[in-house]
C-alpha cells in the first residue's frame, strides 16, 4: 500500500515540450485518506537529480530513508495524475517535513488559499 510522501519509480511516458518524462522517481502527494482507499490514479511530483534552484522545486537530500542516490529536487511544477499501475516499486519516503514543503509549493502554484 502506498503512503503519502513515498518515493516511487514509474514510467512517465514520452515527454512533450519541457515536461518530465521517461522512467523517473516521483513523490506521491495524494492525501493518505485517498490512498487508503487504494485508488487507481494517484498524484505525483517527478524527481530530478538536476538541481536548478527553481522556486517551484523542493530540494531533497540523498538519504537511505527516501532511497534517493544523490541530491535531487521534487519538481512541483510538474504535478500530474498517473495510473497506480505505472508504479514499479517504492524506494522510500521523503518524510513529513519534505512532504509539507512540497504541498506548500503546489498550493502556491495552484493559488490555493490558506
């Protein structure tokens, strides 16, 4: 079963333009109450090891808990819904603090009132 904040490997498919694509790790950002119902579609944020310093990205340290092999960034500007069946495996979890940061950036991008 998936948990919010899990770092998963999945195939995002052939990219168009500047979007993330191909096989990538991604952070699951779907609410836990939704994940508990085992949905067929979940929301994810792709992760890249190319650190650009964009305000729309959250930097993640390499850590045995999250399964990332090098410093990376969660690309919040690329949030997307994917079929759960695309998820190949779970590497680890980013933890509560990083998940809160990612969700805050998503809220800013979507102009969600606080």
